[in-house]
């Protein structure tokens, strides 16, 4: 008889794969436009990891107290009001998973064709991206065992390839780049500069996904006991990978070649392994994005599933197959991703997706204080270690980043607030329709 639950390794693989996506392979070039200190760059990625770990420790308490799938939708509905939870779920469904999964699929297609010195039809890359989404949809919309096995395999390969890339590059580079990795006198000013805040926005986006396990809590064996370990293990592994990768990028390739460029992984690979080796390595790095798309197609639909359980007009999205998989929600999420791929409209969405998703997480982490004040008697199988330090660290650093975005990127912030407003409108319409429907 097939199990209706995922186990520790599968959910941990989802956390790691959700986090390690396009961000770490693209953002360094933009950071180097204003920051050329290797020490500050690595500290930036370490601070991003600290924010993610602090958030994961706090989410672990909420996930153990409310062990239902849905992530922020579930937490915010319980802590504040169903309307707040619906807005969080609405954000996740519309831009939180479909947009980034489409971007990861298109980046995979771009890397897959970069190995050839040829001009391809403009439809080839979108076709490869759509094909990847369809193939993974078939896998994850079918049997639980196959779905979990695919995720574990590709995530294990991702960690192994990144580790192998770092070790091989360090071994083959004869003349490392003259980047300083020890602090100097001018680094203190950089840490409080606007450039550092902008770079932290990029880094925070790269770490997005540390909370992925909470979207599948209801399908996890003994979530009260295992969820904290999954969140912390996944986040710590990714933090180590990110710091190591950025060290190797700076160690291998000249800053002048990396500055302002998107494909920093490909540039570093060419510097370490030569033109042919670099192209092949670029292809391999692109293949790593398969697990990212896979993880998002697993986690995202669970939000739509639980929303369908709570709202009658969305009931069809809660349907499950004979193996307990929310196949209908997976098909809907995949269709949105394919729509973004074919129209490329997701690029504009991603400009404000990071702000909106970070705001969701900020309100959720703040909720641990609200919950302890309102429901002190609530059973908490896990309590945040060193409370209140982790949530305070998260709220302080993320709050500073969000404030900087609102002051210096008002257009993106307004679009994010527009998504929130549209969610409230949809919630009101659904409630009105539910109250008007006959019993």
C-alpha cells in the first residue's frame, strides 16, 4: 500500500532545490557594480544565510503548532484573519511560484542551447522550457513515490555538482584573482551603504524558498518533530553552498569580466576550465535548474489545494488523485508557468515578486510574537531556539531591506501592494459568493 506521506529526505530536498535557483548564478555581477571587496561580498551572502536561518527557526515553531500544508496561507489565517491568509496564498499562487519556476525553466533552456555555436529558432528555447515543465508536471501529478524520487535524485546531483565545481575550480586555477577576502579599513562604510542594502535585496531573493517545507507540512511524516530539522538542515546546507560558490566565482574570474554580467557561473567556468570546459560546465549548471522547477511544481500547488478546501468556488483545485497528490492544483500551477514562458510577462512580475514575498514572510515571522501573546496556552511541540533573538534578527534585517525598497524602488513596492489589494478584492468576492450560494 503506497504511503500518503513524504519523508524527511524528500522535503529537505525540496527546501534545498527551491532555494538554489537562478539567484546565486546571476546576482554577483550586479553586486560588483558597487562592491568590489571580496570580504563584504562573502559577508553579504553569510548575512543572507543568517536571515534565512532566523526565519526558518521561527517558521519551525509555527509549522509545528499548525501542521497543515499551505505555508503563509495557513499561518496567517490562524494568527491574524482568514483574509490575511488568503492574500498570502493569492500572492504565492499568482507570482510566488509560477513566475520563478518559469524563469528557472527558461534559464535552463538558455544554458542547454549555449553549448552550441549556432543560431537556433526563437521558438527552441521556449519549447525546451515548456517541455521541461510538462515533463515534471506528469511526474509530480502522478505517483508520490516517483515524485519524491525524482526530487531527491536531482537535488542530490545539484549539491554534488556544485561541490565538485568548487573543488575542481580551486584545484585547476593557477593564478587566483587579486580579490581581498580579509576586512580592510573601507569595508565598514560599505556595510551601512545603500549599495549593501541593494545587494541584500538580490541575496534575499536568492535565498527565497527556505520556507518551502511549510507548504507540504500536511504531507510530512510527524511534522511536529521533523519540520524544524528539515528547515534548519536545508537552510544551512544552502548557506554553505552559496558562500563557497561566490568565493570560487571571485577567485576564478576577473572582477572586470563579472561586473554587471548575468551569467557569472559561465564566466567563472570558462576562466577555470577554458572555453570548451566552460561551455560544458555552463550546460551542467543549467541542468541544476531542473530540480528548482521540480521543487516549485511540488510546493506551490499545495497552497492552491488548501485554499480550495476552504473556499467553495475554488473546490476543484483541492481534488487529489488515488495517491493523495493534488493533481488538479499541479496542472493549474503548471499552466500558469507555461503562460508566463510563452508571453514572457513574468519578467515584469519578478521585479516586484521579491518585495511582495518578503513582505509575506515579514508579517509571518512577526506573527510568532502575536501568537505567543494571544494564545500562550497553545501547544507548541517546538519552540524557537534562543527566542526572541531569531525573529528579531529576521525582522530587523528584512525590515531594513523592505524599507529601502519602498523608499528607493517605489514602483516595485506599489506593484507589490497592488497584488495585495487584488487579493483582498478576490477574497471579498469569494466570501460574497459563498454567502449568496444556497445551502
